[in-house]
């Protein structure tokens, strides 16, 4: 048992590493969640800026 880590010990017992698989999946889910949140924030920001520009152009009489 000298120098064995918890993962090596689990492999030797035949249990595999389901904890690591769960951690990796949760990291992937977190990263995808952040990606989606940042993308939605970017889309919302562009929409807000475009709406404000449209209002400003209408107020200046530049609307067609």
C-alpha cells in the first residue's frame, strides 16, 4: 500500500473511478452552462444596444 493514491487503490479493487467521471461531467456541465450564459448575455447586450440606437434614430427623425 506504499505510495498508492485513492484512485489507484480503487482501480485495484475493481471499482473503477465513478467519482472522477462524475467530477468530469460536472465540470463539463458547468463550462457549458457558463458558455450558454455568456452567449445569452452577449445577445441581450447587442439587442439592448440596437434598441437604444433605434430609439435614438427615431427621436432624431431618421426613421423611415
